[in-house]
C-alpha cells in the first residue's frame, strides 16, 4: 500500500445507504468503541468463570480469538489515532509525557489491585482463590499466582513491585503498561517514515519467540521483563499486535480507503471468508465444557488438537490465531461501517459506553469479581443464576460508567 500521508483528513464519505457510517475524519471512532464494548462480553464471561449463556459466546466460538488479542489490537489502533494526530500536529516531543504518564498510571492501579488481593489471603474469612490461582480448563492444572503465605508480606510486596505476582485477570494490564513504554520508539519510527523497518523488526521478534525451543514446553523461552504476565502474554510475541495496531491507527483513513477501492474489494471478501472458515474450525473444539449439540464434529478431536497446538496457541500468539484476529477485525469493522445506523440505534448506547471507558471497565470488573466470589451465588452452579451474574455484571459496569463511579481513582 502507498499511503500519501499519515492521518490525512478525508472529506465526509459514505454511500447513499441510510445504514452506512459516515466518516467525517474525527479522531474518536465510535465503531472502535463499539468493538471494545463487544470485547467485554467475552472478557466478563471468561473472568467470571461460571458456565452460562454468555459462555457460548465467549469461549472461542466466533473464531480462534479471545478478548485479549482484540483488546491489545484495538488499544494500539486507538493510540495510533490519538497520538498519531498529536505527533503530526505538535511534534514528537509533545507525545512523550502523556505516554509515560499513562504507563505509570496503569502500573500504579495494577500494583494496588495486586497488593489488595494479595493481602486478602491473610484474612481466612475472605474468599480469594479465583483471583490468586489460575485453573487451566484444558489441562486441569491449577497454578498459584502469589508466593506462599509463609514467605512473608515483604516477599509479596517485592514480587508485586516487579509485577511477578497477581491475579491472572489483570496480567494483560501489566503487558499494556510495558507496551506504552515502547510506544515512543514506535512513534519515532513512524515519524521517520520507517514503516517497513518497524514492521520488519516487530515481526522478527514475534518469529524469534514463536520458533525458539521452549524449556519447559508451553512457556516462552525469553521473558524480557521477568514479569508474571509474560507466562500468558510474552512481550516478544504480543508486541506484534500492538505495533501494527499503532501503525493502523496512524494510517486508518488510508487503510479504509484502500479496502474501499473497487479493485481491492476482493481482499475484504477474503477477510470475510477466512473469518467464517476460522469460526467453523473453532466450533469443532472438543472441549468437554460444551455439550455435544453445541459443537461441530467435522474435525476429529485428535486432529483438531494437533492443529490447534501447532498454529493457534494463545500464550505465544500462534500464526493461525494472529491471522484470525486480523481478518476478524477487518470483517467486524466492515460490517459496522455498512450497517452502522441500525446497529448503533439498537446497541450503541450500551457497547459504546463500555468501550469508551475500556480501562475503567476492566479495572472495575476485578473489584466486582472480588465482591462476587464472597457471596453464595457462584457456589450454586446454576446455569440461570450464572447467566444472571454475567448480565448483571455487564449492566452494572455500564451503569457505573454512566454515573462515573470511581472515575477519580480508576483510569478511564
């Protein structure tokens, strides 16, 4: 693609269709906020780990993707839109303080959550297991996420300061903070128009991580930060989504225009077809958590698991998963563009509100989960109750956004 200039403001575009989104070139894109809002349906259903009607949407049912990949990709795109415009208007130096402040804010809020939950282990009447351990539903293994109690409080504090302990539900925020620290370097290459060098270096780091022999298997061989989040989200792998998200945000209008040209429409339809294919593949997942009728059976379980383990693992962002994320983002964005007005009228009030305050909602859901696990509701193991838990949590988060509850303390 040959982009004439970063973040060039287009004239208002759109077809005569009454359904179409009309892009005026504004920095804030409600379609991206809507997509972030959708991510929270997946995230709440996974982190509030109770089998419900929402689980049928969340556990890789629309492709081999999760909320984490989409969260990081959309974060990169948003940063590209906001700081790309600032870079163009005010220069490189004007971007740096805001980026470092954001990284520090993320670190501080994450640290406080880690410490508060860690300290709760010293009070036997407080339930904390869902936040202080990680249970792998595929292997059945449960991993402790904090040092043993008998190692002392200072050991926990030291590990917390280095992000070497904490709830698995917040680990992606640790990754996000580190990615913010990398953003000045990303913007430097973008300012110098060294996009191929930036993209090539990012892909090279990703491939090194993916191809590096692992000891033990299932754990990244190189964990640059030493932080706990790198077990689930190795920085060398997950930066590739963020880096290319920032590039895509900086050149959003040119990318959209490229896909809109008649000669390139075939690429858009390819993304749609691949998204459908990945969805069909994913619905063959043999995980026992879903009843027989809720799964497809075109692919034998052993064959599916072999393909999944080779190409679609989450922790190292397997190439199949990465491709699935890219084509699904393009597909969903295209659908929202083409059918924006009815979709926005029906659901925008909810999903845009959540998506526009995504970091706030993310932090809030940890607080809500800590409160919920100390009630009798999770112990009922009832499908209807679990569905009500998920729905109530999502609606409560939306209500808190509207009322700006704890906005003074949580990033938003």
